[in-house]
C-alpha cells in the first residue's frame, strides 16, 4: 500500500478536482527545492494528482538567488529523469516544467540581460515575491517582463501580507496586465484565515486567472480534500480560469 493510499484511503474518495484538468504550480522534481524529497515521493504525488482528475502537470521549481539556484538545465534534467520513471511505472500523465521565479535582484538581472526564462503556455512567467514586504522593484519587474514579451503571472497573491491593508493594492497590480494565480488550498483556510478571505474576495472581483495546487508534498494534497466543500470552489467554475487552455 502506498503512503498516499494509507493516508487518504481509497483514491476515489479524495477526488475533489472535477473541472480543472491542468495544474501549473507545483514542486514535484525531487531534491532541487523545498518540494518533493525523492523520486519515489514524486511518483506517489503525481499518481495521486492523476486520481484527482489532472491530465497535465506543469511543475514549477523555485528559482531564487539566495536559496534555490536552479537553472533550466538543472530543472529539465530532473524532469527527464522523472518522466522516465513515470513511463517505467506506466503512469500516463502529461508533465512539463516551468519555474517559479522569486522577485529578487538576481531575477531583475536576468530580465535586464534578456535571459530566456522558463515559461508555460502562452509565454506565461510565474513569479512570486516576499510574503511580508513589497519589493521595491515590483513595478519594474512587471514592466520588464511585459517589454520582453512575457505575460507575468503572480503566484498566490492572496498570501502577500503587504497587500492586506487596502484591496486597491491588488487591483493596482492586476491592472498592470498581471495575471493572478490562486492556491486552491487557500479556499480551505490552509495558509491563514486572512489568505482565505482575500482568496474569496479575488474570486468575487473576478481577479483569478489560474489556480494551482502549489503541491510540495502530501500535506497539500491532503488539504485539497476540504476544498470542494467551499462554496468559493464552486464559484471558480464560473470564472474564465485558464488552466484548461494549457492542455495540449
């Protein structure tokens, strides 16, 4: 019995995803960031995500100057090994890799140099910021990404405490042609009560373009069981969520 099956019981009992079939935010390449810690764990997590109804996974390892100095070569090499293992295990699911860029001085340097970024879909770039402090170069980074032909996708905006003081701060960023990616587990209060409240408000204001599991491990898939119970989960189905446009 797998560790996921032993924790969750029958896999059909954890199926909570029934209208979104592509996930674009996860950390499933082992041993390169704070996500999966082994190839076995990655396989188990992906098998469980398949049981949730996902047909495609675009995993997004951290690229962070101080901590996770990943490169496209490191990420794609890890992806190749993971795909080979999935093929060996006869797990039929499409998997690709992009990245989750942390907005730091190294990211700004990449943009200034015009370095090719790891993208997904229609030249989308997933990026995140500090949870507590608004980066001084936020607007510059957005401008540079747009100038270089990328579409910026802000990961989990509902988790940024520096935006909590005034909802217009969310709107200011969104109106800069930045797409918002909501973490599904925010709807279950997994991160905090405030993150849940702002996730709901973003949905109410039709300011959600992508949703993601942000899966780092079994704890995140366990929390997903509660998401379907949320009325706001059902409201997502009425929005123009772009996840399924990523299906090939």
